[in-house]
């Protein structure tokens, strides 16, 4: 197994995984993005936050990333996490490994709190968040309509660093030495 940072060239492989969720309420997107749209998403997120892929035997079997949870400046110390796995790679601890690496990187970036936003029921994702010490923060009732019905969304929250009185601005991932990031991935495997 190899975990590394995503690149725009990975978009086709990531889309194949994401496609398996398009006809489910796990994502609220109705239409699969194009390869070009997905490339832009990867590049945009990767400027500021970690975006990881997991390969096995040269094939991408999962990916996870962090992004800004809310837009206003005072929210910069928060991040939302997302993980998508090939259906054949679920329930094997991969989501937990990817989340662990994301959280370790986010901590050195200066992030204080991470969130997971999950359409419920989603037993696997709910178990992942519970096993990693997230707490259920809120339920948005009937937050989205997909697959012929209304779905609730649960926000999970986990504090990952102390909230000091005068925090430094978060560091974009691009400001952290590549060697440091690669060592973090190796240490979490």
C-alpha cells in the first residue's frame, strides 16, 4: 500500500471511485463531474490543504482530503474532511489511516478543529468518526433531496489542537517542506 499526495493526473482514477457514490445519498451531487472539473478541484484544494490518494498494486483504491469548512476569516482554524474508497476497499481500516494522516498534517498547519459531514444513515462513515473520537455535533434534518427522498446530515466534530488565545494564521500545505510531509505519511502507515 502506498499513500501519497494527489495530482491532477489522478482525476480519472478518483472519478471512477467517486462514480460509485453518485447514485447514492452519500454525495449530494447529482451528476458526475468531468475529468477537467475534478482536476480543478484537486488543484484548488491542494494549494491549501492535504489531498491524499491510496494505491495498491499501482491502482488507486481510495482518496481523502481536507478543505475549508466555512468561508469567513475567523473560521480558518477549522477544516472539513472527506474520504472516498473503492467499494472493494471499505471496512479494512483504510479510511482511518487516511483520516489519521490528514489530521496529523492539519495539526501542523495550525488547524484546531476538524469536521465530518455525513448523510445518515451511513453505518461505515458513522463508525469511522466514532472510532476516531469525533462527537456528533448537530443533525440537519431533511437537509438534501436525493434518490427520491429527503436525507438528514450529521456534523461530526473533533478538536485536534488547543485553542490558544492568539493563534497564528493557518499555514498552507505548500509552506511545509515536502520531506516533512512525506515523513508524516510514512510514520502513519
